[in-house]
């Protein structure tokens, strides 16, 4: 039975080196991690702003942050988190529909 954190979406700032491929592999080796997706959001002369999506079972947030920091990154925010027996898809609310107008 699944427990704990199952999905994390993190906004992270990191230097260009090490490459995101190395960070993804490092995160994928952590206990409970089933998959890692890293998307480049913005790049400047010295840093990259990336979105990291991690899926697994009973993810250890502190260990994930520690690993990101070992690769030179800083977590700016937790943009999404899911916990429990299954991951629930986000539902549209009336406020979301108002943003369309």
C-alpha cells in the first residue's frame, strides 16, 4: 500500500554545471523514486531555472533537497505535492474559468 509523498514538483535554480542529466540521474537513485522529469524553464548567463517533477512512493523531501543542493541547486518553491494511495489529477474550479475571460 502506498503511503507518504507520491509526487513533488519543485521550482529550482541551479548553475549550468553539473548538467540536468546528471541531476536527474542522481535524484533517480534515491530511495522511493520511480521517475524524475526535469524541464528547463529559463536560462541566463550563469544559472538555469528548472522544474523538477519526481514520482515515487514515500518520497523523502529532505533527502531530495539535500541531493539538489549537492548538485549546486536551490529549491525556490514546492509547486505541487501529492500524497496518499494514489495521485489525484487537478480539477478545474470556477476561479480557473474566470481567468479565461
